[in-house]
C-alpha cells in the first residue's frame, strides 16, 4: 500500500495504532494541534512539532531566509495558540546543503527568534546537520496552559456558533502572486510569508468566554471544520456569505480567474483561529477581542447533529456538502 492511497490523515490514524499510548500523565496524545501532558500545579504542558522541507513548504526563490525562519516558527506557535496556551520554549533541528552560507543560516535563526520574542518564547537548543540538496527544518515548541483554559478539537457542542478570527484567503492569494511575474500585491504576499500566530487572541478569548473547540487554520478552513466535526462527533452548517475574505485576496482571485471563497475554504496557512462557543457568549467575546487585540471575530456557521453532515449554504441559498479540500500531504 502506498501512502498516497490513504493520505496524510489516514497515515496519522495508522501511526496512532503503531505507538504505545502514554501513561496517566498524558491527557492528549496524537490527534490534536499539540500533545497535552501534566505540567506544573494547575497547568498542562503543551508539546507540538512540525517539519518543513524546501520545495514543499517553502521556496528560497520566493522568501528570504528571515521570512522562512519567521513562517516556520509561526506555524508552531499557532498550534500552541489553538490549544489556548502560551509558547515557552523551542528547539530547532536544521539540515543545510553545503552551499548554504553562514549569513543565510544566521538570518533564518533571526527570523525564528523575531517571532519567538514577540510572543514570549525562547529558542533553547536543537541540532544541525548536512543535507544533500535542500534545507530541512524541524521545530518543537513547548507551551503551557491553565487547565481550565485548555481548548481541544473534540469538545464542540450542538448549537454552538462557529467563528473565525480575522480574514481568510490572504496566504493562498499571496502564494499565487509570488508565482506571477512582476506582480506586487504586498499585503497578501506578507500574509503568505510572514503570518501572525493568534497567540494573544487565544489567550484573550479565555478571559471572557468558554471556548468549546478550537483549531488553527493551517490546512484550509474546509479541512479544519472537518477536523473539529470528526473529533467532536458533530456536523456543521456554514454560510458562504458570512466567511470573511481579505479584500486584497478578492482582487487577486479576480485576476487569477479563481473564486475568492475557494481561497478562504481551501487555501490554508492563514493561521487564523476557527472555534466554537455558545451563541450567548459571542457578542461579549467579539467586543473584548476587538478592544484588546484589534482582531475581528466573525460567525460563519453553527454546529449541528452529526447526521446532518458538514454542509455550506452558498450565496444562492442552496445547501451542498462541504468537501475537505484543504492542503494534505500525500493526497492522491
């Protein structure tokens, strides 16, 4: 059996069956944005890791070493944010081709350190190695979260409002702009190369509302909705007209002959937060988040019974199944 016959998420499910479950100190193992283990009194410790391969996750023709460092570290910090936590420490393993210069390596680390410093995280170690032909990056981040503020994918409740932070579609639009020659839509390019993890927003949410389920939008909104529904054993009903799309992304989509909604649903790498909570808490959370972080929250749908499936109501008012078409490694 080849991996592309089951895809990335199918492979993860099989890996779960190959490893020994953790002991009593492990609350959450494989399957969420981060593992959750017992920490200091009153706290859980969060552990997340990501691997990045040149040519798959980034291209040096599109990004500076500083931007590569920023983006790869930001993706890990975003996983900690999705659990409601604070990133504390990071270890970085890097494999460089022998053609890599010392200055490029230093800039890559400066990019990682810049985003770490913004959110109170420190790079405390790692390893370096020789790679035959491309940069390979593996980052592990350890964070902490108060036990009462931990957010998981599996706790969405029927009747919950489904919300997102910020605007979607910018990262995918930015990638398309980078592929175009001579185009300089700076805002979407920055969204793609220098995304901001919503660490502050996640922490602020926990101050005023009980978030039932949360995930960061790294693989695309459609995929992340399915993740929450599968783990929570519920369905979802989204409304296309309510999905917030970055205005600049709409302009790029028009030029590309693509649907702006497709950018938002399936583009990925926006690093916004998708979450569910009781509808009675939404307005208070929206006002608090906007005043404290400047970030908007938008209701895009509702959690429904699992039998109803995962659907989206189009701009024409017609309901259709929402396919999980976000990015997935090994997709056939």
